[in-house]
C-alpha cells in the first residue's frame, strides 16, 4: 500500500498542503465520494511519516468495509484510485493558484475562447508586468516571453494588437533567446553525458553557428546566460585551451549575479563550474581541488544544490569527498551533522553511511569505515555499489590485507566490465583506480614510473590519495 501512487503523492505534501487536501476532498464541488473522504480521515493519522505497520490494504479494508475479502479489497483499490485522482486535482489547482503567471495564461485561453477581449487585453498587460518584474532569468523566462508575444500577435478576436513589424520583431527576438539558450544548454548536457573530458567533437546541429553568431553580433552581448553557456561549451569540449584567469573572471561574474537566475539555472550553472574545476584538477592542476571546495561552499551558503527543498544526495557525498581530500576533516564532520537531515528521507540513510564511511577512511578509522559500508543498501543505485567497492579497496590496502585486496580487485574488474549502465568513461576511471592500487600493492612498478603514469591520467578516482600513497611508498 505504501508503494502505491496515492502514498507516493501524499509523501510529497507539507502540513499545510495535506490539510488543504482534506478540505478539497470534502468539498462537494471537487469530490463527492464519501469513501475517499473516509479513507483520507483514516490516513491522516499516519501523516507525515507513513511508516506504521498498519498501513496495509488489509487493515484499511477491514476498517472501512468490515473485511478483507476480494470484494472489499477491490472496493478499497477503487477508493485509493479516487483519492489519488483527487490528490492530483488538488495539486493541479494548487499549482495554478500559486503562480500568477500560470493563472494568467489559463485566463488568456478562457477570455479568448469566450471573446472577452477587454479582459484578454488586461490579462496581457498583467502578464507583461509579471515578466518585467521577474528578477530571476532562465531558459523558461525567454520561452514565456515568446509565448506571450505569440499570443498577442495571433490573437484572433481583437484589433488592438495589430500584426506590425514591431510586434513580429519582439516575438522573434524572444524566440531567438529561447532557442539559443535551450540549444546551448542541450549541448552542455551532451558534453556532460559524454564525460568530463570529451574525446571527440560531438556538437548538436547549429551549435557552432550560434556560437559564431554570438561572437559577431552584439545585440545579445549583455545576456549573461548566453555568455556562461558559451564559455562552458568551449571549456568542456576537447579543443579547449587552458585559461585559469578567464575561469576566475567568469566565476566572479556568476557569484556576483547568482540571484538573477532561477533555482533550476543556479543548479545547472554551479554544476557546470564544478565540472570545469574537476576537469582542470584531472588535467593536473592541483589548485582546482580547492576551487571545487570553494564552489561547494558557495553552493551550501545559498542552498543551491537542492531539489524540491532537499539536498541533492550525490552532491552531498561529493562535497564530503572533496573536503576530505583537502584535509578539511573537522569541517566535514560538522557538515554531515548539520546538513544530513536536508537530504530526502529515502536517500538519507544511504548517503549518511556513505559520507561517514569516506570520512572515517580519511581519518584512519578503517574498521569503522567497513561498518558504515555494510549499512549501505547498494542495490538502490549502482552509484552506492561503486562507493562500497572503491572504499573497500582503499581500506584493504591501508590495512595491508594483500591477499584480500588482490581477490577483491579481480572481482571489481569483473563488476566494472560487465556493468551495463556505466558509461565507458566511468568504467575507465574505475579500472584505472584499481590498476594503480594493484601496482602499489605488488610493488612491481617503480615509484617514479607510477607517478609519471598517474600524472598522465586525465580522470581517475581518488587521485589525491593515490599521489600520497605513491609518494610515501618505498
């Protein structure tokens, strides 16, 4: 029952929303089904955790219908469906009510269909005002501008909005901005999916033309989002030239103007900054590990790496990794304590154990590390499987468990090779990490040779730790 669509929806509601849902369900205008009302009343007792053992279909069938036979269970399934539908209707109503822009766009449809031109014109003015007052800019902002201008240009029942060249230019400029920002954003997604370092040129159609246009034409030179996207497309492609000063200037520009962007764009931009710092660190510039940490601290301060009000789980773990590699162990301990409850509850236990395992390994508490690793449900996401296996290799090496280590590495190679969801770039990173640990353990490769090989590696797990271990080896 707890895995049903109904409970998936209910778990997303805050206290005020859950109360409003009750009012919504009881309203005869929205929901006339008495069984759905009764089910809501009974479910309310278990909000917000919904963890009770009584949350079973059998329990509620007996409670509402006096038994749990097939007939009663079918009736309960229908009631759950109706309550889930009512919850969807409430969320739709709540979404429209919470946004003056979305409400206005619905009213444009209503007024145009009913030929209420006076109110259509007034709503257009209201929507223009909303967009003019919007301080946070993203791709959707330009889309809204385009759609509104299109509605004005093609309005069928009014003579107020004539099809003038000026109106057409406003519409096409909004379309250009939406298209340019969307296309460049899509190109960045492609680059990131291909790995931190692109090995070949893979541009989407017209991306080169857009970039060339932006270099020659000055009409969009003040559009910060285009400037940022253009920089990162160049910096994450394989033809990039290294320019730290250019990066630092852009970072300052982003930090100074972060309030201009929507939550979605802020997350995207900060992740791009982190991708850039990771790339330069992977290419051998150790200073970019500190740059990563600085970007993460900025993100924490402004609650940027959050989604739907929750700290992004793997962003949380990556912060722990970077901080520990820099030796910021007390800071990491405090960070975990302070922010772990911001992680979505279904991921919280796994992320806390992953973070604590990494931290324990960094302070030399290897037995504690293994205890935390055993508590991770690695079947939830293969990322957790990688956490468990890579840290276990590190612990076995630190504990001088040579035989265990070699057996585990051989198993790890097979795990990486056979995995169907991993990208080839990720497989290479993991295999390289295991290869270096194996070489350190067997001591068949000279220290200088290992350092030389590691310096050539463009992307590898635990680079800082490997350098330390190689440098301290005999």
